[in-house]
């Protein structure tokens, strides 16, 4: 049964996310939280034009909130995003899906991007560490 579930999840997974992204264990909503640890990737942030638009969770995007979009993490998960070059970090809550730009792994709110100091560059290499999953 588990093997069949894994095949189904991997078949539906976005091409940019692989089983190795999370310490060798792929995570999708409903999988055990203990399999999820951290991911190396690239972060970008939402353009101001998205402020007020509805996110995948149904919330309105708020540039001043500490939120982010991720392709596979469950809505409500809290993750620490560490900017690899400066070691600055911020904890954000996942409330949207994306990013949909190749080579990017997480889209941050403007406030989170400011906390990391990446607004001038637009993108940065980061480590994404799961802090808490929703109940």
C-alpha cells in the first residue's frame, strides 16, 4: 500500500521537487511529519501587484505578513528560511502554492524578504527548515 501511495505522490509531484529535497523523504499533505526536515533551494518574493489577491489557502496576500508559498508543504506549516550567504533567518507560515518560476523553491512575502535582506537581489540561495506542521 505504501509503495502504491509513493508512486502516486511522485507521479503527481512537480518536476522541480524530488525525494532528495527533504532529507531523502518526499512530503505531501497527509504523509508523516517526521519525514520532513530541510531543503536547499532558491527564494524569491512576491511582487507588490499581488497584495490583496487571494492565496491558495483562501487568505488575502498581505505583503506585511510573514508568509510564503511552497509547492508541497501543507498550508499552515511554519518554516525557517535561512539566507545562506548572510545566515539571516525568518520564520514564515505557508499559505500559498508556488513559486511557478523554474529554479525557485519558495516565494516569500515582502516583509520576509526584507528580514532576509534579499529585496535588492530578488532571489537568494536559502535553506528551508520545517519548524512546525499544522495539527
